[in-house]
C-alpha cells in the first residue's frame, strides 16, 4: 500500500529541510529573553535558535571587542557554501510569547554592523498553527562600519506572538546587538 500523496510530500520536505539546516539552542528560563546576548553557554547566547548550515563555512561567535551594549555582540562570519547545500545562510531566530501576550503594537529596534554579507530581518506575528502573516523585511548588503540602528513596528493579534529572525548570506561578517521590544499600543 502506497502512502497518501500529501503524507509522502510532507515526509520528503521534512527530510530535505532537516538535512540542509541544523539548529542549536540552549534554553535557560533564568536568562529571560537575553536580548543583548550577554548570557551564554558554550560560546553561544542562550534562548536563541542559531541556524547551522552543514555545508557552509561559517562561525557564530560572541564578539567582546566592540559591542554596542554590554560586554558582547553576536557575530556571524560567513564563508563559502558548497554546491550540495540547499540552505546557503546562517542566522538565528526567537519567538516572544510572554512579552507579546495579549497582542498590541510593538516597536522592535536593534543595532547592526556589516562587511560583505547580505542580511535579512524578518519580523512578524505567528501562532501555534500557522507560520504568521507577511513579515516586515529589513534587508541590506551595505557595508556598515559603525553601529547602525534599525527599527520597525509590528501588530500582533491577541492570540498570536512576535517572531524575530536574522538570515546572513554571502562571504563576510555581520554583527547584531541590543535588541529591544517595546509595546507602544495595547489591543
């Protein structure tokens, strides 16, 4: 008996995605949201999911030389990716269920530096049974030698929560620090 076509497609898709992109996350509830990446474990910020493409030359590290705020900034050094790799980026993500509980309008700000990479920021509301609405996209390949602040506003419905994601492609380095999420209007 053959599997249902939909089930067969879902299994195939899961196999492709799991072989292309590994993730690493360390959870510590005592660390809170860790928006400035100060609380770490094994050289990585806790409570953030970091994408680890298996066939790319990359490093995600904590940079203590020139942080924008606190003692460290999160740094991604990206090299080349093999042709076999289907996912050609690194980055990280987090969902803020507690902070955005009950919905509202939120201002998200963060600081970036960049040399050589192309970065994308996705900000959107998401829920338990869906991937979320169309994300706000901040995208740049500009060289940013001094810290530059970016910000956006996102509406979150009461039954949903905020999702934040950074994707970094191309050869070079990208830094992020001092993420802030502020409720500016309740729902």
